C-alpha cells in the first residue's frame, strides 16, 4: 500500500513538473504572435470560363439539350448533347425497331438537321428534330427509311434538361 502511495505521489509530481517546464511569462512575445496577420492564399489558377458554362447557364441557352422519353412507352429513347464545336451529338431509340447511337447534327432554321448511318447501308440517313413545347419531333427522310418503316415521324417528351452521362456508365 505504501508503495502505491509513493508511486501516485511521484506520478503527480512528474506531471506537475512536465506541465510547468517550458512555460515562460513573456507577455510581449505572446501579444506579438497574436497580432501577426496570416497571408491569404494565392488566387486559384482556374479561369472564369469554366464557371461560366455551368449546367444551368449552358442549358438555358439551348432548349434542345436533354433527355427525352418515348411518348408511347415512357422510356428514355432520345438524348441530345451539344459539343464545344456546336455539333449536336444525338442518340435516337425507336422502341423495338432501331437504335441510332451516332447521329451528328447542326441547328438550322429552328430545327436540328442530323445525319447518321443506317444499318449496313452505305447511304446516310437524314432527318430533323423540331420542338413543340416539351415535345421533340424526330422526322426521318429518304428511301432507305421508307423501305424499313412505314412511319417516319416519332415524338418524345422531355424528361430531363440534363443529357444522360455516358461517361459514367
């Protein structure tokens, strides 16, 4: 018991010594440290151009961009994106009929005019996309399409202003 008491006293004394060691009453030094200013971080190297093309501002400029659902099946079957070069990248799905994964288009007279390869055909298939409110109307032109399907106009309604991100599949 006596050994435990001596051990406790030694621990308390060593703690008091360790706490008191190194403390100097130097109020002038402490106040100098407290009044020093911290330099601000340098400005970021990122330019404002990145922030000026946020999704909201970018999408406000172009009503075509987005994801559209098939009117009959309520499934996403039309995706319109716009590249930095102004070319539209379009994917068109026609439920249980055909899928166009690589259409390219340009804006002309209130419509997007696009071209794409169709099946094994060497000819390119042409078409337009026009908007009627939140409804996109896709129309195909050409004899190749007429031979393939008796319908050349398909409707899709906009389900999202943000196109599907294929990079994160």
